[in-house]
């Protein structure tokens, strides 16, 4: 991958952020609730880091959705 951000990662991150904000969660709230690192969530939301399949499943369940819905039409 190039040093630039991958559009898919950026779009997925934006979708995760939108769903997090809709739940009125800060990144810290989400991190505590899901047992993830806040910095990791930040990096995923900004497209700096790729979410592994297990992390994506944890995030999807925590946001009351599915992995397929998070990835739909990206």
C-alpha cells in the first residue's frame, strides 16, 4: 500500500465514526465498552489503520450492526 490513505479505509472509518456519534459515544466511551484501545479506534476512524476481521466484528456488534452493513457499498 502507498503512503497515502486508502479510500476504502477512510470511508469505512467515517462510517464507523458516524455510527459511534449516533450512539452519543466518545472514542473513549467506545473503547471502554468494546475493550479496545482509544488510539486504535481513532486510527481506524481516520483511515490510518486497517481493522482486522476480529476487531471489525467487535466494532460492528458494539454499534448494533453487522460487518456486512459496515462494508456495504464501500
